[in-house]
């Protein structure tokens, strides 16, 4: 059976606005971030959901709670849905990271990890894919919302497309705040091939765009 997972990045946080890496830092939503979350709730108003999950970090959890309040659902917080752990880069801007760690920053631009004390992109992908498989098992033939983070959502789409996460970083930038996308879980496997009748026209076009992007040569990572 096919489980549809709607993925939403959290609303804008204070460190999003400041252009700082967050990783596992527990940063709050800005006023704009809360507005984005309410707009996400309006976007989902006509879509039936069986459950809502989120990362346990405040920016994702609060975004999910604003949606859940309109659906009469509780939010289940799942630590495995967190953003990649960027170690000592947490709180830095790009300019600060490049100044302090020039060689590591160049490696990050090339698609690898820059930090040496955090989490690899493979570790990120492994944990979030395991989490989504469990969610799919718990909601066979259902439709659920998962509110997570830019890096973790990008890792999900890489897995669903069968693309190496480092390569996909150079194909697809992170989702804008509070943007909605979709993957499906079928027999424990993530796929971008969801049933069109389970998605609206915008999500169908988004899946088509991702499949097309996965065939293009990669560019510098971001």
C-alpha cells in the first residue's frame, strides 16, 4: 500500500533571517515564520490528513502546531526528523564559516560536509529515511504531514529519486520556508512516484520538476 507523505519545511526562524547555520540549535520562529505557518495551514485546508509529525526542534514543532490547530490533530514530535548536525558551524554565517574554515568551506561548496565535528549527510539521510519508513508503516494507504528542515527534506527527496545525497545537494537547493512537497512510501521504499489522485496539481508539477532536475548535471552546492 502507498502512503503519501506531505513534507513542509518550517517557517522562517530568527537564524534563517540572519543567514546563520542552525543544525540542531533550537531557534524560534519569527513573526514572518508564524505567518508562513498560517499560510501553510490555509494551503492544506482542503487536504485530509491522518496525522501530523514534526521534528522536535521548536521552529518545526511550532509550525506543525499552527497547522494542527486547524485540523483537530495532535503533533507527534520525532527527533530523527531534525536538521543535519553542523557541529561548530552552528550559528555562523557563510562569510564567517569561509573566514574561519576556508578549506572546509570550499569542500562544503563542492558538495561534501564542511564541518568535521557534526553529522555527515549520509547519517542525516539514513536517520530521516528510517523515520519516514516507520511513519509509512504506521499509516498504510494514509496521508500524513511531516514538518522538518531544509536539509532533511532535501535528503528525503534524494533517497526517493535514488540520487546520492551529495550529488542532489548540487542539483537542488533547500526548500524555501513553509514550502510543501511530497513523497510516498511503498513497501518500505521511498518514491517520488505518487498517485496523481493523491496530490493536487501543484504537488504533481513539483514532483515532475524534481524528476527532471535529477537528470541535469550538478552545480556548486548550496
